[in-house]
């Protein structure tokens, strides 16, 4: 009850600030609040329901293949469709948290059966990928359940990855760079996106976590496989996109901090560019930094924590980067470290004065 | 004044004609980090990246095969670095977190020193005694700084030393014994930290720290349970099961008392994994996988249902 009174106070506050033009549907708002009170879960619950769903689908696939049930492609395709549809319809109809694990499991099992069935039926892999992307998109439009949408977003991303790897492996860095730009766009334009329509508004939270995870997987893949391609022109294009994205982010950060002094602005941009250019050799590290900064910008703690873990991992992976000797790497790192320390000592003082 | 949360603004935006501009203003004012938190964060980011990159740079520098470099010079550089970083943390007038980060860097450099020592004198860089002296050397710094990342490094070092010791010296210790010891040891650490936190309000121990330790600890207990399950029954396994029952019981009680769903959900998840492996052992057939699939879905749904019920109770 206290919670709802609190919400009433918030609504009144907005009403006072917005004036007479502010129209709202109080019944709708409180219905949604009441629903959320019953169905809000902690991060731990979300993670175990996803993990549980995956483990269950893994066990089911094991069962399917050991019993030889996969021999009938048509059967697999039909059951795949049935499973996916059941998951979507069930989520649309019940919307309750407790069916999450079950729907995650049958949703993933459905995709696996459909894929295997279609491939066994000799359908071209590209078409399979496209079909799955379309189905996942439809799922996103039909139900905006947090966990199912999160898996749909990852499914879309995974299939685009496979499409690229199968057809034009070398443009993978560009895809990852565009993913970085997309993430920054989504994070920095929350008000715009949730105002477009109710579907996007409900998808906003799963979209955030989905793009973070998809980007990290992408960064991991290019970090692992493109070490020898560093100075390929496509990598340069990708890195340029990442640099522009980061500068856009830096600009937003400057704005939110009210830094008006032109000299400080130029200094910040100059330093960011230098740091970015020196980190050209590992876009994964820059990508992790982008996740950290944009998550902090919108006060998104999960993304922030994931970004820090990714950052530590990618820096440790830099050790195995074959194009440079350990000595070069060591010099780059020490130089960067000293630059960061200098920025700390020089810029935090003038920034403070303007506060 | 109540802050307007992200959930509030999303729900209200869906059911009203609130403009994009107003939404943005509310988000900037109430939900997003303000200038003061940015200032704190940017400072911390620059220090961490600065000290972190420099320290890793030094590690890479010594990992490079320096055949021409004289050994006295090599060890001399690191020792000089350790001394200057430690002195800096002692004398530079700055905030506490910067000092702690410097001490953490010094603690890592001590490891580099022993690794280089091991490289020069051919003891092997992974000899357990090097890790032992490394651990012993940084005890005081860990206690003084009381900095969670340094504590995490310290505890990881103790674990590593112990594991290396069992691999290099104590060959006759069974795998179960080692896992039991690791489980108990890490659990005692967690219990200690949680007790301190509850007894003394002035000590702040971040949740991520105790959660990370808990995950490690549960990893050991779950592995121990599974390994023992597929071996002949022995007294060590009895100990494993007994400690699991006691520690998990205490964990659940703690989770319920502190209204923390993390401990409840990870304990439950570990138990579900154990249950699954027990089922695999019970029937070694393909149909079993189907039952396992149902078991996982059923048990996790049950856990989630219970947790939601608890959360509702806690909220009221």
C-alpha cells in the first residue's frame, strides 16, 4: 500500500511540473504497477531462470539425439514451430514470472529443432538464418517479456553473425562496430525510444541487456580471430566507426557535466582521440570502455558490472596478441597508463573548479 | 523528496502524453548519474586505468625475454618500483581509494618480482613456494588497505598456493580432500566477512565481493559433490555431504534473515545441479535426459515461485 501511495505522490509531482496539458490514464498506470509488484524479479532470479532454461534444453537435445528422434526432418520442423509458438503464446497469455524457465526451455528447444530439421531437409543455411531472424522479430513484436525478448535479441544477433561468417567473414569487425554504435544510440536516447511506441518502450530493458551481451560476444570473436588482420582496410573502417561513436559518447558526457569552457572541451576531445588511436590495436578494450561509460551515463548497474568484467578479460587477452612483441605492448600500456595518471592529476583539478 | 525511478518513468510514459523532452529531463534529474557522481567516477576510472595499465605494462615488460639484461638490474628495477609505489601510497596527499589502488599495484609487482626471481634461478615461475612468499608478503598491505579488490587478489593467491602445493608436493591428497578444504576455507572467509559486516557498521564490505567469494565457494562444493558421486563411497565424501548440508543450511538461514535473494538462489541452483548429476548417476540411459529436462524446469520454477513469494513478503 505504501508503495502505491508513493507512486501517487510521484504522479502528482509530474502533474504539477507538467501543468494542465498533462493527460494520463491513472487506471492503466496503477494496473501496471500492481502487476509489477507481483512480477518483479531480482537479477539472480533472471539469471537462474535463463541458465535453467538452457540446461533443460541441452538435456532435451541430448535426449533427442540419443534416441534418434532427429531422423525425421519434417517432424523436427513441425515440432520446432509448435514449441516456438507455444512459448510465445504462453508468454503473451500468462505474463507470469514463474513460467519463464519453461518458456525459455521450449523456446530454445524449438529453435534448435527447427534449425536441425531445416538443415537436414537440405535447406540452405542462409535461408535458415533469415527465417529464424524473422521469427525472432515476430516474437519481439508479439511479447515483450523480459527474458524471452532478451533471448530473441541474442537469437537475431547470433544469426546475423552466422550469416556474416558464412558469406563475408571479413566484414565481421564492421558489424561489431555498428553494434557498438547501436548500443550507444540506444543508451543515450532512452526518452526518444520509449516514446516511439509501447512495444519499444516495453522492449527497452531487454534491448539494453541484449545489446550489451551481443556486443561483448562480438568483441570476443573479433578479438580472437582478427588479430592477424589488424591493418586490413575493413578493420580500419570498423575502428573509425568505433572512434566516432566514442567521441559522440564523450560529447554527451561533456554535456551532462555542463563543461562549457571551450579549452577544457578541446582538451578532453584531444585526449580521448589520442587514447582511442593508441588503442586501435584492440577494439575489444575500447568496446568494453564504451559499455562502461554508457552504462554509467544512464545509471545501468548490470551493464556497468558486465563492462568492467569484460574490460579486465580483454586486457588479459591482450597478452596473447601476436602482432606485437611483449616489449611493444608493454611500452604502449605503460605510456597509456602514464597518460591516464597525468589526465587524473591535470584535468580533475580544473574540472573541479568549474563544478 | 522521492526520486523517480526508471520503472516509474517508463510506466507513466506509456500511459500518458508526457513529451520526449519532459521524459528526458526527468531521467537526467532523477535516474541518471549527476555531475557529482560523474566527478567521483571519472577520477576513479582514470586512477584505475592509469595504475592498472602501468602495472600490466610492467608485467609485460618482464615477461619479455630479456637475455641481455643483467639479473641484478632486472630485480633492481622491480624492487625500486615496489618501493616507490609503496612510498607514493604512503606520502602522496590524495584520497584513500587512490592509496589503496597503489598498494594493490605494489602487491601485484611483488608477484612480478618473485616470477622474475623464479625465471632467473630456474625454480619455475609456478613453484608453490613463490606463491606462498607472495601471499605472505602482502598480508599486511591487505589488512591495512582493507580494499576489496586487494582482498580478492589475496584470497585468490591463498587458493592458488594451496592448489599448487597439492599438485607439486602433496601428491597423496585425494581430489575430494582438496576440494573439501577449498570449500571450507573460502566459506570461512565469507562467514568472517559477513559477521564483521553485521557486527560493525563502520566496515563496509561491498556485495559484489561477498557474492564473488560465494560463487567460488559453491563451485568447489558442487564439483566435490559431483566427483564424489561417481567415485566409491569413502569417508571424505561423507565429510563433503555433511559440510554441504551445514553450510547450505546456514546460507539459506542467512539469506532469509538478511532478505537477500542472492544467497537463496545460488544455493538452490547449486542443489539443482547436484540433483541433476544424481539423476544421471541413477539411470544411465537416454530417456533419463528427458526426465532431467523436466526436473530442471520443475525445480527452477519452484525456486522462482518461492523467491517471488518471499520477495512479496519482504516488500510488505
